[in-house]
């Protein structure tokens, strides 16, 4: 085993771990978006503050376009929106495949 192949193998594992961590963080953002939507759906109101507005805006801008892709194909069942659940499942499945491909 040469030094260059050892460095390449070490690099691929690190890249795979990084991609896995990014997917985990994005999954947590989707879950935070779901909890925020439930809070507002049940009539919760946030007091005006800059930091809460910034967090809500960040969640809407980062997770909204991802879930909008699934909302085009999945009809709502009354007040129940299944797009976040399908989004998380697809993120985990595709992410697992991508991480496995990167690892080799």
C-alpha cells in the first residue's frame, strides 16, 4: 500500500463523514420546521423579537424549497401534510446511498 492510496482512502472516509453530518443537520432543520409549523398551526404566537424572526425566516428559506418539491407531487390529506415525512425518508435513503458510494 502506497502513501498516496492511504491518503486517498483517508480523504474519502472524511468526505463521507462530512456528507453524513450535513444530511443529519438538514434532517434536524426539517424537524425544527415541522415543530415550528405545528406550534403556529395550534395557534401559538411568537412575541416580536429579532432572533425568533431570524430563526423562522432561516427555516422557511432553507427547508421551504426542499419541501415544496414534494408538495407538488403529494396531495394534502385534509390538514395533514405528508411532504415533510416523505422528504425526510427520501433524504435518508438518498443520503445513505450517496455516503455508501463515496465510501466506495
